[in-house]
C-alpha cells in the first residue's frame, strides 16, 4: 500500500499529470480543487475547495502523508489581488493545515519567474531571486512562507520548473499552435538567439514525487537538459508541422512595448511575464536535482513542443468546449489575429 497523497490543484493541467503518476506508483490520491477531476475521477478522493478556505484545507489534509501543492494563479490571470490571495495566502493556509494534520512532507511547486531576468546563466538554486512582475513576486513570497514553515518544523521542499509543456498544454501555447497549423508566421524577439528551456509535465511530476520521497527540506530547479535557442525550438516545430509556417523576427523593444500596450487595452492575452521574458535567456543548472533526487528528464525542448502541438491538432475540435485552468484553456487571440495575415 502506498502513501496517501493530497494533490492541490489536481484537476488542473499539471496537477492531472501528478495524479496520473502518483496513482501509477500505487499511492492513494486525494485531490483538492474547485473543479472535479476529468480523468481518474473514480480513482481519487475528491475534496471540492479553495486554498483560501481554511476549513476545507483542514478536511483535505486529514490523514494525508504527503501534500503536493500546485494551486496557483498563473501569469495569464493578470490579477494582482488573486496572485496574493491564492499564491501567497493560500500557500500559507495550506502549510498551516499540513502542520496541524501532521503531514510528513510538503512539496511546493514554485516557478522560474522568481529569478526574473538573471544576470548570468545557467541559474542554480543559489542564484539570488529578483522577480520583475507581480506573479513572480507573489510566488517568491509563497517560497518565503515555505521557509518559515521549515523553520517551524515542517518538512517542505520547493520545486522550481521552467515553462511547462506536454500533451494538453494550451493557454498562450494554443496561439502558437494555431498559427503553425494554419501556416501563419510565428515570431521571436530580435534574432531569437536567447536560450530558452522548457520542462515536460511528466518530467516535472517525476521530480515532485522524487522530492516527496526524500526526507528533509530542499529546493530544486528542474528543466530539460536538451534545449537551445527560442528560434531553434520554434524552427523544430514548424519543420515538423510542414504547413508553410516560418519563424520571423520582430524588433525586441517595439514588440515588447506593443505587447504591453495592447494588453493594457484588453486586446491581447499577454501578461507582463511574456513581454519581459520571452526574448531573454534563462536556463537552469539541474545538477542538484539529478544528483540528490536521481532525477533525469526524458524530454527535449523539441520533442515536447512537437508532442504538445500534435495533441492540439488531435483535440482541436474539442478545445473551448470545456472550462479548466488557464493552461487547459486556449488564450483568446484578440489583435493577434492580424499577425496571421503577414506574408
């Protein structure tokens, strides 16, 4: 018999991958979410609830050995109040509930956004965080709550992933996939020579569960070990698709300013994270996770973006029919539709 594992946000994009892998390993799984699990609904114990509701959290943590905490308002939400109430206060609530319930281990999924634009690459766990926008600042504050919980005696490990891809990933990526499927140009900022690392949802889930197995607090940065520049990643996708789509360059300064302006007018789906970091290099040194967790990513940038695109094609007729998290729903194009017409 495995452990009893609580997955917060277990009905969301990445939470679903975590639930799948935990069940595969033989764990008893409980899901806390606002939405019922789409898959494995009969295989998990579901608690409908919000991380801002302390009573529901106490109920969800009762009898649990491990908590895998993934509930978050992501950059596409563009809501500072939700960033704070969900990502910070919700995490603090969860840590208190876990402590009071005698949970043995908490694994908190953070983000690479806590690093902002690093002064140098690769980024490791000792690189000073300096988030540049509200989402990253809120996620860093959640990490501080985790460290406070460790100081109070709770075993908490932090996992920081690079941008997550894999089957079922939509959100802002759905715009890229739609452009490629229709043979429209896709864009990089400047020459697209910034090195940009992704991580597959399955590889990230493996890292989280390995962290849950390891006693003692820690922090791990995880990302693909096979990756290249943004242009190389997009070129691999358009080469695979064969639709006539091409990778084109936009001048970095004017493009970022335009992204910010049209988003402020509600005419495009970007968040500050996108215009600040899309054209920047950021990649992780994953040596600590590989050494201490025995973790090895199985997917490259190219393989995961192709897999994500193929899932999009196979399910394109269904997309938008159901409502899920931001990463499970396609972002709205807005004025970006005009870019499809460029030769």
